C-alpha cells in the first residue's frame, strides 16, 4: 500500500498567512513629509504678489521731484479642489473573510494611500485643468527657469555650474534655499560627479526631523522625487528631466511653496462612512481630501530644465 501523497496531504493543511498586506507599489518622495500645509476657509486663497516698487530718486536743493510712481501688485488666487475615491466591500466578504485581515480596513487604507500618491503626483505634474491643481512644473515662472546648454538647445548632462545657477535664482528668503528636488536618475549623476572629484566625500548629508538623512549640495538637502518626469523634450532630446530649487513657506504665507487644505476638522484626508449601497450588499467608505497648492513668492521656486543624464 502506498503512502499518502504530498498533493493529497496538502488538502488537510493550510499555508501560513501573514495578516495585512505588504506594500509593493512605492514611489520615493521624502520631500512630502516636509511640505508645509496652509489651512484655508472658503474655496480659495487670494493674495497679492509685489509687481513693482514705487520709484525713488536722488535730489538736490530745488530739484523737482519726479519719483511719484506707486508700487504695483499682481493678485493671485490658489483654489482648493477635491481628491477622492470610494472603497466598496461586499457584506459577505467582510463578514466571512476578515478573520486574519480586515477586508474593509485594507481597502480604505489602500484608497487613502492612493489619494496621497495622487496629490504627490499633481504636486509636480498638475496643470490646473480638469479639476486638478497646478504643480511645480506649472507654477514655476518662466523668468525662474534655465535650460542646460541652452545655446545648443538639446539639453546637457548635469554639472555643478548648472546647480549653482539654479540656486542663484532663489532669492525670496534673502538667498536661503530650502531644498533641491530631482528624480533618482540625475541624483545618481550628482553622486557620480562627487566621486569624480577624487578627494570629495559623498557623505555630505542633511538630517531630517524624522532622523532620516538625505544627500546635500552646499548644505542644501537634495530630495529624490520619482514623480518628476524623465521623458521631457528639449530640442532633439526626448529623455530630459527637470531639477527644482526653492523655499518652503514658514507660515507667513509670503515665501515659496505650501500645500493647501481645508480648515479645522476638514483638514487633511477625511474618511466618511457613506453606508450601504442601495442596489448591492456593499458598504461604501469615501476617502477624500480638499487640497491644493500655492506658490506665494515667484522668487521662491526655480527650475533647471534639459538635464539628460
């Protein structure tokens, strides 16, 4: 008589199952944890950017005063939009298959993560159309953008000189620069530049409030952000990317960038229990965020375009 087979014995056993779900959809963006958020009441935030100073002149005795031009300003409005998704879970599945991992909790958690990732994507790539909010690529002023090897028109590899030119454009905090933001690809190119110097250390880092460390250039933290595209066109090159430098608002609503969210108990990501579907045995949980993005000072954001490596 033969012994029981492996396949037959497996019917009377169960594989060990770990509770929860291991994340496998990940995009690196440590910058997100430092982004300040401004709570606003109403649908939008209105503010005025200084456009031109009132003029002045030197004057001698009896000189006619001609410096009479007033300061001028440009009104700006940054609006909130709604970012949301519904998590729907069948009643039978929730009742009978949540003994190890709560089915509803997993779906709501995944939806909240998706909302957060959608915001991070729009923070770079949003164009303000189709109910999105404008991201950094749309917010940066043309006068605050430079292009690598602009004369040739096809972009260029990363160089220290380009980074220096980019940093010089950020002036709204009297020259202080709070961050450099780039995709992993140019970050690898930056580290290769350091190694090529021979005696230079690639261990120059800045420690974040969380205790994590990120690379630094001229004591400015460099954040890897994989939402920045690496397929931009510059001349005949179609594999270019953009590097950002800028400042973060300090709560005064006068500097750099800030995220926007609704005020008080509606701030941040909200979870609403919608209830039972009318037509199906499913519970509906809505995950939503009233959010947006503001650039208070044009001199608080700059872009280096056309980086090819």
